[in-house]
C-alpha cells in the first residue's frame, strides 16, 4: 500500500488531525493511501517508511536541525518524494527555516506576500495564477488561487545530470507585485512573473515546493481546495510525486497515479458501493473495469481475425 507521511514534529500548521484541511485528508484516504506522521524528530529510517512525505508549514519552532536536513536530502536522493509547503511571509513570518532544506533542491521561499491588481479572487491578496509551464502537474489547469501566499526563488545553478529544477507556475506578467521583508522592513515592490510552484528531480526522488497553505484549506470556497482548479492542482501534485519507476521491474509492480474526471452520477454510485462494502476503494473499481474492457477488446480483436 502506498504510504504518505506528515511532519508533526515542528509545530506544523498542516496536520492530519487539523479539521481546516479535512477535505484534503479525506481525499488522501479515499484514494486508498495509508497515512502516518512523525512526531518526535526526523530521521532517515523514519522517512524511508513513506513513499511521499509532506511538510506543512513549520511554525514558531523548533527549526529543522542540520541532521534532519541531511536525512531529508538522503531520503530524496534515494527515491523519496517531498511536498514542502510554506505560507505568506515565507520563513520570516512563519518563524521557520524551511528554505534551509529546500535550497538543496534549488528552491527557496521569499519572505513576501503576493498581490495582483487585476487578477484576484475577492481581494488583491488572493491572486489568480494563470501562467503555467507545460508539465504533468499543470495538466488541465486554467487558473488557481494563491491566497496570502509567498513566492519562490529558483536556483538552477545546482542542476546537473541528476538534478533538474523547474518553475511551473508564475504570477501575472503585468499586474502582479509583492510586499517583501528586506531584513529590516516590509517594502512594496513592482515585480512580475514571480515563481509560485517549484518542481525538482533530485537523484532518484522528487520535490515540490509551494508557498501557499490556503490551497489545501476547506474553509473558504473563494480560495481554498474547492476554488478554481486548486483541487486539480493538488491531485496532480500528489500523482506526480508518487509516479516513480526507475526499472522495468518497478513498472510492473508500482501503480501509476493519475487524475480522472468521473461523471457525477457514476462517482456517487461508486461511493455508495464502497460504503456498502461492495468494494474496498475507488481504484479497485476502476482497475476491475479496465481489466474487463481489456479482455472484451481482445476477444473482439480475436473474433475479427477469425472472420
């Protein structure tokens, strides 16, 4: 079974038990993932139990210590996946040192908040992001809401044959700006095309960084998980992070995670079947249907050849 772990040892805002993120956690459960958490310090041995690990905004300390950072880098290098989430104001405002970890993967969080004068949801501090690089993660996205979030700094100088760093979403070309802390005070700066989401291949593993926690929230329909294409983004990110098969043998045994648009009537029928115990989880039904379809198509091809 595919396992997803949560960091709960650095006073994290995003935890399994926090009802603010109930829709996100329920989505993971409904997808058949086994969820776990690390509460008493990060080690490579603990991380290595998980196919994907999520750090959801460490807040007010304790900071990630050097040994924990080294173990994270080792975990990713050896095939682990990491989703690192910060929030508005970056490391400075959230009182964490998350960039000390993510800089190893070519990405740091700006100590800023993004605004947009034209493209926003309700408030200028809720920018609408519409500029995406072609990538698995950005498939079928037209817009997402980056509410009260920070931007990223990309460092492509670390790239080599085993490391690839990409900015896959950016703020608008003409109307975006940010308020950034320069070490002494907050300054408003007219800067556009700022990175919003970073994706890194690092050794055998993968990393996604995003400076916005509200995307995962269930509390507000104008900027949370149900706003715009936010849920599609989340499901694409989880799928990309979990899709890893370095050998032909792994391709035979590892599942491929993807997102599929299901007719609403069929979706609620499937949910009812699962609730009644007819099936264990959604992917069991989909895989069964695909197997039946494959068999029927082969039978049709055989009949055509006989004729």
